C-alpha cells in the first residue's frame, strides 16, 4: 500500500459531501461577477465615463484599497478594477474552508480515524482535500471566463481573469493545507487561514493605494507590497491590459511549496493532534473559570485575541496613512463627487471619507467576529459539552447570555481598540492627539449597532433553527456585506441596499452621527435577540 | 419509601419517529435502578427528557418531586449526570472540567474530588483533546461522584472503562447507595447490572416491557436442568414449561420456565432421580430473550 492509496475514493467522497456547498460558493462568486458586469455597463457606458472615473479614483487610497489599481479604460479593464480582488478573495475563502473541512475537521469528528483504519494511505486525505479544492477552483475559473465571453468581453482577458482568480484560490488552498497540519484544531486552522486571506487582501490594498500614478493620470506603478500577496498577483496578471501570464508562476510556486511543506508536516504528525504537542495544564480550575460567564470567556478569548491583533494592526496602519492620504488629495480637490459615487461616503472632505471607509471595513470585520463568536454555542450543543453543562444548575438563558455577553463585550472592545489605535497613531504623526483620538474612537464605535444586528440575527437563527444556524448567520453576514459594501458597485437600488445594517451606519467622521438611525438599529437587534433567546429557552436541545 | 423518579405514559417523537411510546418508569429513593434495553430503545431519550434537555410530547414525569422542564435548574442542583457521549472542551484540562461541572452544579467537595481522581488513576493535568475515550469517561464519572447529590443519573457510564476501573466504579456506586442516594444506571453490561442494581426496567422500542427486582425477573426465565434417573424418562416433552429437551433413556437435558420448576421436578421424581444439576438463568439470557424478541418483533 502506498501513502496515497485511496485518494481517488476519498476525493469522490469529499466532492459528494460538498455537492451543495461548493456549487453555492462557485455560483455565488460568478453571480457577483455577472451583476457587476451589467452594473458597470450602466454606470460607465462610455470610454470617457470610465476615464473620468478612473482618473479620479487613482488619487483616492480609500477606493484603491477596496478595488484595485486601474489598468486601462476598456470595459474589461473597468470591470477588473471593480471586482477582480473580490473574486480572488471569495475563491480564497472557498478553498481554505474546503481544505480544512476535509482534513482537520474530519479528524475532529473522528471520521478520518475510521477512514485511516481502512485501506487509506497516510497522505490520502490531505491529497483528496487539495484535489477537491483544485477542482473547485478550475470550475470557478472556467465559469468566470465563460461569463466574460458570454458578456462580450472575450479574448485573452477573459481567460486571464478566470485563471488569475482560480490560481489565487489554489494558492490559498496550499496555505490552508499547511495551517491545517500545524494548528491545534480545525477552528484554529480556519481562523489562521482567514487571517492569511485578510492580510493578503489588505497588503495588496496598500500596494495599490500607494503606487505612483503614471503620466496618463490613472494607471499606476504599484507599490511593492502588491507583489507579496496572492490577490495582488491576480491583479498583476493584468487581464484586458496586456496579459502577463508569467505572473501565474507565482501562485503556482506558492502552491507547490506549501503542498510540499504540508506533506512533510503530515508525515510527522499524529491524527487529531497539532504539530506542537499539547502541554500539561493546571490540575484544578481557577476561580474565574467556575461560572457560565467564566467558561464562555475561556472558550472565546483565543478567538477574540486573534481578532484584536488583526483589528488593532489594521487600525494602526490606517491611522498612519493620514499624512499620505492628505498629500494624495491635495491636488485633487474636484475628485469628491466621483469618490462619493464610488463609495467614499458622500462628503467633500476626502481625508475624512478615507477614514470613514476604513472604519466601515473594521466594522465589517467586527461584525464577522460577532457572528463567529455566536456560533460557539452551536458547536457546544452539537456533539459538544453543552448537554452536560445544561444538566447542571445552569439555566439556558444564563448559558446563552454568557456567550452573548462575551461576543458583544468583545465587539465593543475591538471597536474601542480600533479607535484608539487609529487615533493614537494619527495624532502622534500629525499632532492634535486629543481631537483625532476622540474622532477616531467615535468613528469606530458607531459601527457597533450594525454588528449588534448581526448578533441578534445569529441568536435568532440559533434559537429558532439550530441545525441551520451556522449557515443562516453567515448568509446574513454575507448578504449584509454584499448589499452594504458592494451595493453601489452592483448598482443596486437604495431600497435593496437598505436591507443591510451596514447601509445605516453614518460615515463618521465625514458626516456627523445622529442618534436616530443608531437607536433604531439597536432596537432591531434587541428584537431579534429576544426572539432568539425566548425560543432557545423553549426548544429541545438539538444534540 | 418515596419515589425519586416517576414516569408514566411518556411520549417523545422526533418528526414521524416515536422514540418514546408511552414509557413507564418508577425509581424509588435509595435504590440503584438498572435501565436496560437494546440500542435505540429510548434510554438516553428518556434521560434527556428527565433532565429537561428535551420536551416531552405527552405523559407525566416527576423528578425528585419536581417538574423536569419547569423546575430544571432547581432540580439540577440535586442531581449529577454522566452523559452517554462524554464531550469535553479540547483545550481545558480534565481537572478543570471536573471542577467546572461540580461548581456549576453548586459546589465541590475538594477532598472527595482528589480522592476520586486518585482512585480512578486520572491525570487531571492533561488537556482533554489528549485523553483516550476511557479517560474522558473517567472525567465525567469523577465529576458526577465528586458532588454529593440526591440522585445520580448515569447513561452507560462505564463504556470504555477497563475492568479495574469498572471495579472502582462499582465501589463508588455502592458508597453512594450506602449514603441513601438514588442511582439510575443505564447500561449494556450485565455483570455490572447484576452486581449493582436492586431493580431493573427493560425497555424496547420506547415502551417498558419488564420491571422489577432481579429475582422477580429471573422468575420469568428458564433454568437449565440436566438429570439422571433410574428408570427411563418418558413423556417429558409434553410437560408444560419444558423446552429444548434432549432425552437419552435415563438421561435428559432441558430448559424449564422457572415458574414451572416445581411441577416439572415432581414429574421427574416418578423416574427416581439419581443426580440433578441445575444452572440458574443468567441475566444475560434474560436480556437475550427480550432483545431477541425485539428482533423477531421488528421483522
Ligand atoms: N435528535 C433525534 N432526532 C431523531 N431521532 C432521534 C433523536 N434522538 C434519538 N432519536 C431516535 O430515538 C430512538 C431512541 O434513541 P436513544 O438514544 O434514546 O436510544 P438508547 O436506548 O439510548 O440507545 P443506545 O443503547 O444505543 O444508547 C432511536 O431510534 C433514535 O434514532
Ligand atoms: Mg443511549
């Protein structure tokens, strides 16, 4: 028996288990592309429209971080500017989740132990997971190319765009294979992989935002960070702008390298264990652990710490950019209108618009944290220790309330941290510490009500439909994000965008916060939360 | 004697499937009650209803004089539970988990906890993710017995324990029984039930099929007899209560319904009994009959 025996069988099994999940990811991603194509055509019908828009945004770091560096004014070029990095981001998440699902998550449910005892080689399960991810990315790449061709944007650009996105996905699959071997568990592996994707997105964002604008006034020489990121590489393939297929060697090299590392790790690791052997811990519990709240905190603090590092670092970087942003805007006074249109928050002060846009990203991150934190009770209930805990004198409301308290407290702490980090760095580099500290903290904290709504939705889903809660809560988060952050990009009517809680967050500091909408958001969040808590109290445990 | 658990006509459905179909169960205070039945019979479901983790769809259930659903939190202070599937927090140590469960139940006897950890030879400083199945089971058992409560509800508590630890477990049950505590013990291990239980209830397909002391239940089963007589044995096959008889002139081997033992022996004396050995029915045979019937019934 070779180390790979059974790979084909395991791959078929993985594809079968994913027969709904992967097609949903792929179709969702393609749908995003398809909607963007028609919205872009409508908003920027002529070459002049596109030239004008791209010339304006070239000087706006806030927009460039979220989109990518403009490459040319053709329809295809405009489209790549708008959507390519998001497609690569989605391909990344699809890939890392799939790889972790079929490696560590399988081990944790004892599934691969059963398989491991059958005729299955040592590397079979890892290989099957990687093959599954590669197949999914190949299909995604093909569909992207087909949609582009079908929309009349054919040629080398269509193929390059599809392959660039697929290659980004594949390289993240490789990274996920490594963390899946190294991490302590599936939860940690997913967290590390997600952090890697987030960093890759931001790193290339800074590479785009702070490039040199060329003589024509809109294309740019990217700053070097863009070359450090698989998502940056996808841009550098330059679909519809003199395709450079050789850049694809980078993601493929990364994939090959990380696959080699992951195989080496897999050869040295025991099933179910991390690479670092678990050390002995305390023989008895500290006082602080001995309550439902203490337990919830203990279970959640690792996740929170991870997010705190990410959010704090992001906020500090944002704060440090103030000088660069001001400089970039100095000669670009008439850009305001276009910035507002593309998503800067409807203000004439471009520096404030930049900070508002960045805080909106941080707000979305914090909302993501809240959803993740509130899925913990579900994990505790489904095949976890919740059954034994709820058979002690711990009331259901107290138990779920503890997790909720940690999630909401954690979200508040994260936003406070973001405001302080951004304000401190801003104030220390530009002077006027007090004002900037207050402004940034305010801008961060107004994000809280939107996160609370998602907390409410997650609790409601958990209380009413526990078995579907994880899917529903993440779907709510994704829809909110797409409608709120990409609503303008997709040309959606305001009424549809208003479904997203993110659409109701005032763009502080660019505009003043008003209490009305924020209080309304909090009220909606409370309504969801109360409904969820009440039905959790009345329902069967879904073990 | 008062009743610690009384259940009558309990119904629980999962969608169209009826997991509990008018189940009855009575556990007296101070007794160790065996709760038996084939896989999927509804033992864990009954226990979860009693713990207020699942809502009953019909019937009555009283636990320590309270309502399992409405008074859940109050009742849980007075009982300890070992679940059928022990799941712990992978990154908490066994010692932390034991302390946590006991504290959430309302308090821990430190000395007793340390003594139990010692007796079960558990290393409490290991992270739960590194425990073997048996050791995870020990954590749950220690956490339960570390609390001094009125009622212990144990769902297959010894699955995965080695024979040495099984013996320690049986000691623990006897100790709490001596202190007048009540134990509901779901188990598939006959020797354990035989050694510990005062009374047992056997359920299948969500219904109680037998309930009583072991002696009473033995009465319902068969004794194996092998006999040697002076005169050739005749007509044994027609005697009521005799099964699977093999007669070889003056020797015979057969099973007899324990309730019919008396008149079968009378019948045998006609042929002048010279030697007789009898094997009492094992609990195992008793269960085999009930579980076997279930299989036959299912077909
Ligand atoms: N959450 C559930 N959803 C649907 N059916 C369930 C659920 N829980 C239990 N059942 C069904 O109810 C029946 C009783 O299950 P239960 O777990 O109570 O059996 P058990 O007697 O404890 O068996 P075992 O000896 O295997 O532990 C089974 O047929 C099972 O499939
Ligand atoms: Mg059971």
